[in-house]
C-alpha cells in the first residue's frame, strides 16, 4: 500500500512540473528569460497542480501496479524494476503527450518521454528504499532469533 501512496503523491507532482517545463521549452519560452518569467512558471505550476493530480493519478497508479507486480518477481532486481517501470512510463507519456504542438522529431520524442520516465524511476526508487529495505530487515530478524 505504501508503494501506491508514494506513486500517487509524488508522480503527478513531478510529472506535472516536468510537463510544464517541457511545454514551455518547446514553445520557445526559455529563449529570453529573466527571474520574473521563472516566477510566472511557478505561479502557473501552482495553479495547474490540481489538474496534474486529476489527469495523472490513474496512469500513476497503473505504473505503481506494474512496479508492485515486478516486486513480486524475485529474479527482477530493484534496478531492473526501476528501468522497466521507467521505460513503460516513457512510452506511455510519449504516446499521451508526444503529438502536442506543431513540432515533431527526436527532441520532442525524448522530452515528452522524460515526463513519464523521471517520476516513475524516482517513485520506484523511493518505494524500493521505503518498502524493500524494510521487508528485508523484517524477514532477517526472526531467523537471527531462532539460532
């Protein structure tokens, strides 16, 4: 359950910010930037955060389910699990956001794919740190007492 909470709390937050940053980059917003325009970016992020959670929660929970399924496969190491979840999220985000705007090409493909990849890998890593380490300690402790 902690895995799903980690993904649900952090992934729309990170993904929404990265999506806003990528969209502004693709529109040419960052060509002539000063601090007031950076402040505008954070204001827009604060105003659109509710929509990031509204539209990002279901895909996030689907990636959390994939992460949970891969966690139960013992042959899959944590790093491989993070990469699999990240790559699946990369292609899902590219499929959802890749056709936005007039541009197309490798840069757009990579940037919109990173919108899904970065939050998924970070959340999978945090779930590994919070859950996997705790499960290892709990399973090792009874074995030490029985000796």
